[in-house]
C-alpha cells in the first residue's frame, strides 16, 4: 500500500475555530492597526489644520472607533510582551505621560462653555454691522447703539460691527452680542 493510500484514511480534522482565529490575528491584527492608525493620523492632522474639515470629520470619528477592534486584536496578539513591559516598569511611564498630556485637553473641554451648532453663529453675528444686526434682534440701529452704550461699550456708528465695537471697548465680541440679545 502506498503512502498516499494510507493518508486518505488518516486525514487531519478541519482547522479548529481557535486555529483560524489565531491565524487571522497573526496575519491581520498589526496591519489593520497600522492602516487605520495611518488614516486616523492623516485625518486628524487635516482636522487640526482645518484642511477640508467636512471631508475628514466623519472619516476621522468613525474610523478611529473602528480602529479599536484591531487595536484590541493587536494587544491580544502581543499580550505576553505587553505584560513583560509592565513587569519591567517600562509600560508605566508612557501610560502616565499619555494621561498627563490628556488631562489639560479634558479639563479645558469640561470647563469651556458648551459649544454646539449655535456657536457657529457667533462669528456671523459679531461681524455684522450694527445696522444689519438690529432688525434680527427686533430693534432699531439707534436703540441697539444705545443698548451697547448702556452696557459699557463705546458704540459710535451703526456701520461698525459688534466685533469692532467690542475691540474698541477692550472687550470680547461675544460679550457685546450677549449684552444686547433680548432675554426672550
């Protein structure tokens, strides 16, 4: 009997699910992590410099979330070396450094005023001339100038913008706007 005949009866069972998973992780965990990190890095840099923000915003948010899956696979695949870093203490310093770098950003986000879609209107309104803004606020240009003066602003002309009035008074444009916006 030939060796090919005996191997037919002794075929190895199909690869187990565990073996398939291990093979998948060996092949794809690090490349997927690298690829999605690259997309996240490029889109993050574009957002930082305000280059085509509408193009990159959703891409950055969604693919950064998708990046979590291959990251978990990468950590799983490299668990033993990671534990070794932890035992030697070389993992603690980078993790603490990342936390220290993140805290100021989190703190500024927690303490900053709420920013939403309405905050995009602020520059539009503060860069409008008083004469153009008055009808929006349901008042006259003269009444708006008087209101600004009553709130300590040096408002001289209805042709000035709120931003110019605020700068001339040593105050922020948002302060000028919020001082004249009706309560209701």
